[in-house]
């Protein structure tokens, strides 16, 4: 059998040459082909994604005013594709405004298409890149980008597959504004859509109107699921948590009704849900339940957490009232803990002075349930403690002295030493353990501090 002819890429005239002449022809051809390999084109841009010097050439292409905007946009997409999205942002920042606008016109539709790529990672990268592009375009173009981003986010939310990327979804939706809140409320109104992420996001970025619509939708969902006996894949109490995150009058009313209802499990879930967001409108109800000796113990204890979450002066006032009036000492101590959480150092004096003067107090309880809580506040508690040394309430003075032993400093010694002659004792403390005795001891310890 005759051998197959050898295929050559060179012209016959070149093949006929030998030695130096052939080398010269090869060099000439290589030189002729080189510019074509370095020149921006759709094929070369794809090639550069795989070469060592490719990223540099892609950057140069994106930055080059003389390259057609379409190719510059393709170069930007290629950079995102190889994980250099932040370099695209930096390059765009450096472009003249006219160049940004021209390239963006070609880049935006590319990212919109690629957000639907079958590869989740590529789709996510292009979604984030489209959002990054938003900062470089006009308000009208931003609206166009928003109109592309929102449906993609909505579809992921409904499916329960929303992923966080280079830009947080919270940041994206906040930038989009009211339309984002409308979208999230719409997701919650879909009976079969996943709702946990949407509720959490709506609670963070939605305005009052959008949150109320979301709350109404969640209440309807909760009421419609139970009678059908529908088995939910969500964690126990998820719908309650979602309602707490969204808030709004309808959601709050629903949760408050569950708190006072007959089902103790639902009541516990509902009161925890009320801790999801800081809603001052809930405070009167929270104080009422926390003050009620007939309320379920678990619900009552959890309600102190609601008061802590809301915080502020009114919360402290409500807690101080509980300290002064509740018959159970453990509840008074729990209210004191909540008061410090709600009011910080400003609550120290009023809360200590609220403890009933006629009650007896074990020193170990004062150490564990009052002093140690104050000590955890550290140096910021010093001014309030020094002020409390002048209180009319013996328990307040004693607690302030004992607390300053740990958080106080040498400059506090004179204020503590003024109480060295105080012969008052706290009811329930060991005999002879007066405020003056503790003050003298603590003052000496403070003088030794630097």
C-alpha cells in the first residue's frame, strides 16, 4: 500500500526551500500571524481566558478607547468569568464617563442573559456584576438594571435557593428601594413559595406598607395551612419567626393573640417571634405579660427578652415597676437583668433603688444576681456606681460598693471611703456585715490599683 501523503501547512514554494531559506519563511509567517493573535476579537477574548497573559490583555481591551465598545464589553464578561470581577469594577471606575456609558450599553444585556446560565456559580457572578454596573450608569439605566435583577431574585426566593454573592442581597434590595419591598411582599403572598428568606429581607429593607402587606400574607398562609393538615418542611415555628421579622400591625396582633391563647406551645413560639425586631408598639403588651403573675412561666420569662430587645427609657420604667412590686424575688432579679440590658449603665441606680426595702436579701444572691451582672458592664459602669453610693436605699449602696471592688479604680477610693462610717446593714446579710465595713475594705483595695 502506498504511504499517505504528508500534510503541510506551508505553501509548496516554502516547502521546496531548505536550510536558512526555510527558517526565514517560517519567521516571516510567524510575524505575520502574531498581530492577529494579539488583536482584540471575540475569538481572541475567549482564548485569553485560558492564557497566562490573557487577564492583562483583557484589562487592556476593556480600558482601550480605540476598541469597539462591544468587544470591550465582551472583555469585561470574560474577566468576570475567570473570577476578576473586582478588577472590572476598578477598570470601569477609571474610564471616562462617555466610555462607561458606551460600554455599559453592550455589557448590560450580556449580563442579563448570563444571569440565566445553567451554571449556578456563573449566574451568581453575572448577577453581582450586573449590580456592580448599576453604580456607573444613569438613573434611567439603573431602573432598567433593577427590572432585570428583581425577577431573578424573586424566582430564587420563591424556590428557596437565593444565594449570597459578592454583593449581599440586602444591599442590592436596599439600593433598588420600594420596588424591592413590593416584590418581597409578593413572594410572601404566593401560597407555595418559600418564605423564610423573603420575610427576613422584607423585615430589614421594606417600608411600613410593604411589611404590612407581607404580614397579612403570612397570617393568611398560617391560617390556611393548619386546617388542611399540610405537612411543612420548614422548622417548627418558622411561620411565627417570619411574622416577627416582618412585623406590622397585623403580624403583631396575630402574635399577641397567640401569646395569650390556650396553646402553650404556640404561645412560646409567638413570644420568641416578638423578639425578632425592635418594635416599640409591642412594649405595653410585653410589660403587661412580664408583670402578670398568672402568666405561663416560660412565656413570662421569654417576654422579658422582648422588653430587652425594645429597650429604651420606657422599657426600663416598666422593669423598675416590676422590681418594686412583684412578690417573687426570682422575678425581681430577672427584671433587674433585663433592666441592665435595656437601659445599660443608666439603669443601674433606678433598678437597684426599686428593690423593696422591707425584703430580705441573701448576700450570695446579691453577689451572683446583682454584683456580677454589673461587673460584666466593666469600666462604663463606674460613674453610675459612684453616683449610687449616695442612694437612700441600703441595698443600692451595698451593691455599688461591692461592684466597685472589681470595676473601680484608685480615683474612686475617696467616694467609697466616705461610707466607711455607715453602720447600716442589708436585711438578710450576715450580722455585722455593714455597708461601712465593706466600704472600708473596698476603699483600701481601690487605693492599691493603678
